[in-house]
C-alpha cells in the first residue's frame, strides 16, 4: 500500500520506479490472500458476495456515462471530450464493464480489475485443489504475464 501511495505522490524521489510493480503487486497480494475457504463450497455464494460491489460500480458508471453530454456542457469533462451520439453511449456502457471510459469514472478502474482478479484466484484455488506450490507458481506466472502485457504495450499505447 505504501508503494501505491508513493507512486501517486508528485515529485517523490524515484517515484516512477513504483509504477513498475505497485499496482500489480497490490492485486497480486490481494488475490494471494483471498479467503477461498469461505466460498469453496459454492460459486454462487462467491458471486453473491461480490454482487453489491458490482452493482454499485455499474450504477455509478451508468450515471456518469448518461450525464456525459451534460457534464461537457457544464465543463466537468476534459476539454477534448465530444458529445456522445446514441452509438457512443452504447459503446461507453459496454466498455465500462472492463475499462471506465469517462474521466469521472476513471478513478474506479480498479474495481473491475479487482473483481476479475478475485474470479481468477477463485478458479485458480479450485483447480489447484489448494496445492500451495502450484498456486504460488501460478500467481508468479500471472504476475509476469500481466507485467509483460503492460510494459510491452501489447494492449494499448497508453
């Protein structure tokens, strides 16, 4: 957590170094310490436990996306944003499931990522049958795959 904070502090000495691992490390540790035993007996119990967070995120995103044109009109969106057409609204709603497309929703990017990583670790625990060595190896492999994707710009330039 200290690395996440240090990475976001302007002019922190060597602050850019934290960007190489702080978010990935945070999600890695969150997933590693995920309490699988609490939900091992039922995937539906696991889904239900995450439903409130998922609903809150989707409602927040929907409100921000629906107000997109109004927020531009009143100067609450970046100056390079343009008014949405109906097609743009639909695209923004679909993208918000995995990538927040609005400036005011951008700070919430970690919620779909966190939920996705919890799903990954839930199934990883289920498949490995709690073999600690296999879980730890899988976690490290996932970490380095994710790190490579981000650092190689395999998904996007920014």
